[in-house]
C-alpha cells in the first residue's frame, strides 16, 4: 500500500520531440515543471504526476492550470503551446493540515514553537523525517492542551482545539497551507477536564465530536455542530469510572463498528478498545494488549496506509515511533507495529497531537 496518488496526463504530438509541462496551483502559485519525451514507437507524451510529492512541494486540493510547450530533439522551438485546467479533489482527512492527502504530526517544543511534520506512506513504511518538518509559529506555550480535532469548524480542512491555563478553550481553524487562522474562543471552564480527544464522528451525523474526562472520572460527549463560532451542542454524560485511563484517543472506525471508536490506556499500560455504537456511547471494552506504557503519546492518524481503515501512531519519549494499522475487526483492532522512518526529527518536544 502507498499514499502516493498519481494523475496521468497525456498529450498527442508529432514524434521525435521534447515537451516541457508546467503545472500551477492557482491558489498558492506553487508550480512543478517536468521535461517529457516520447517512446520511439509512440507520439504520446505522458506525465505521471505524483500528487503527494514531498520533494517537489505540497500538492493540495484545489484548482490547477497546465501548460505544455514542445521543442525538437535538438531544442529548437516548434512554436507549439497548449494549456488547460483541472481540479484536484481528495476526501478531507482528520489530520491533514496542508490538504495534500497525508497525515501531519503536530509537535510543540519547550520554547512554545509549534511544528508540523508531513508524512508519506510508501512500500509499507511511514516516512516522517526532518526534511518534511516546518515551523507553524511561536507562542504556543500559553496552552496546556492541544488536540487535532478534524474539521470541527465545518470546512474541509483539519482544525485544532487548544486550552489555556485558565481553562478557556480556543479553536484554531486550518488555513489549508499547514497553518491556522486566528483563534476563536469557544468555551470556558475546561480546566475541569484532564483528558480531551476529538476528530472522530461518534454520533453518526457526519461531524466530528469531542470527548472529555473530568477529574472525577466522568466521560462527557460534546457533539459537534460544524459551526466554528459555536462548535458544540450541550455536553452529555456518557459514562463514569474513566479516571482509570491515562490516555484516551478517538481513532475513528478502527474496529468495524457503526461509528467512531476509542482506544484507552490504563495506568498499568494495558490498551483497551471501545467500539462506538453510533449514538455517542460505547460497547463494553475489549483488551488489545499490554506494554503500552512504553509510549509517551498515542496519536490517531486517520487512514495513513490508504486501505480504508484508520491507524494509530505511537511515540516513545526518545522520539522512536511505531505505526499500528487498523484491521476493522473488533476482536483484534490493530496489526503489529510497523517501522516509522523518523530520522533526525528528534524529540525535544513537550506535546504531540
């Protein structure tokens, strides 16, 4: 499996020529240029355009123009040029901040800088090395909690929730370029919660929801509205006794149920799966396995491997990462750990989302 996605563009010209193709994103102005030739027995110029080409730059959704210019084999202009346009559309992903079809990891450094690392999944391996990392901006130390929550504000771009130390909750809506617009105050009193997670549709209405565990162990559902200025309806109490978990992650439909599921880790390091019923509640938990206390962060990635099922990224305190692919089977919801190529990312970070 791979998340490299290709568009094939063909042009029929006279044989024995070269062609230069320029593709431009009309919103960002970013261009890619390719030199094409034809096979000896063909007059077809074919461009295989990688729409997740990190080396050449992000290839987000949106409108594109193309221009093709032909020359002879010795470089003499033929006086031929043609142009056109097309639209690239992908299904929005919960953790795709630059709309290029791939998972993005957010990390905050101890100075308050927020970083985004793009990814690619190729030949069974997730690649997240430092060449794919970019600084979003400074000043994020004012928050004690940052959560990637999908398109909570109703757009097709993933957003994040951030809680400041006074308990105010802020929504940072994604701008589609890997960053965010100005923050929107969406709640107060959120200091009562010690666990917050979101990005998964738990109620079956097509909108992502948010779950929070208060300091007494009560689990609360905050149903999403799709409205950036008022992203939740009134909270609903859906369970007690959730204080036994030190991590809770909304992972989407990882175990084959009718709606989003949860993974939780208890204080002894056992990972549990909670199958979503589609009404914001969950079936009795299923034990996934022990030893998960070796990980510092458990991150819901969405469908990294493009097999139709969401996956899980697990990060150790030294920065080593493992990818666990979802199975769609409630009895065994995760496959074994896969290597993540994260060379030179480092992990001098105090938060990940």
